[in-house]
C-alpha cells in the first residue's frame, strides 16, 4: 500500500533526500507546491527542532487535510554551545545563504583545534495526521567541523562536516552513501520503526 504524504518543506534538497529514503518504505512524498498549496511562509519561532517541525507539519496539514511530513534540522557545534542550532539556515542573517553561513561558522571556529570542533547534525521529522495524531522521530549524526570547505555534494554545512568514521566531508560523500548515515536517514529510519509499531504501514491507514 502506498502512503501519500504532503511535505511541509519547500526546500527541494530536503524533499529529494527524504524521497530517496522513504520510497523504500512505501511512501510517496508530494511537495506542497506540487499539491497546489498557497506559498505561505511559516514562522519557525520555536526554540527546539521538535517545536518547529511540529508547527510546520500541523499548519500544512490543516491547509490540505492530508497526512503531512515536516523536517526541522540543523547543525549543533559544541564549541559554540550548540549554535547555530535552530538558526542554522539563517545563521549569517540571510536565510538559505549557505556560503555566508559557512563563512561565519569558520570565522567563529578559527582558533578552535580539531579535537574541540565536535558537532552533530540533528533532524527531527514529524508526521501529522488530519485526526490530530502525530509521530515524531529524531536522528543525529556526530562528527567534526573542518577548517575549510571540501566537496560539492549536498547543501548547507555539508562541505564543512566530517562524520565520525570518515576521512571526508558530507560534501565529498556520494548522495546514496550519505542517505544511509545522515541525521535525516536516522530520523526517517526511526519514523519507519514507529509507523510499523503502530501498524500504519503493515495494516494500512
């Protein structure tokens, strides 16, 4: 049975990553634009990834009356007390400007040695149903922040993040490999586990 899910995100990079992972779970993700929803901007004013993910999913679900999936993710750097965190996309003040965000991060960490450049990518995925029920899944990927960008794959902070167990950055890892180890992959795997426990996939909706 195929599950049609509307993606609250307008970030095509995120949707593409989620599609690559969820297709094996029997889920077909339809972007909100493709579904014909208004191009409204949801104010992500939560203090946690969980709060922002839930808000986005609920608001889009109310608009389309369909099962909705939302992801809120970001980078948490230990030397910066967890920053940029929920402000990852607008760390440098301009949302979606990866280059400026990366430049700011490197500047703040310029005197920090590698052993103290520990960080993690975090993804919280929330699936909301029209009846009000929800499933929340969190995934994390540990690693270090490099001293300079490396690689052109991925997006955001990927060229600066080297996951544990690897000698290269997310920007150098092939997408199909990243989709096995990333924070979003782990969150989606946890989501799948929870869906199976509640028989959403095995028994239908």
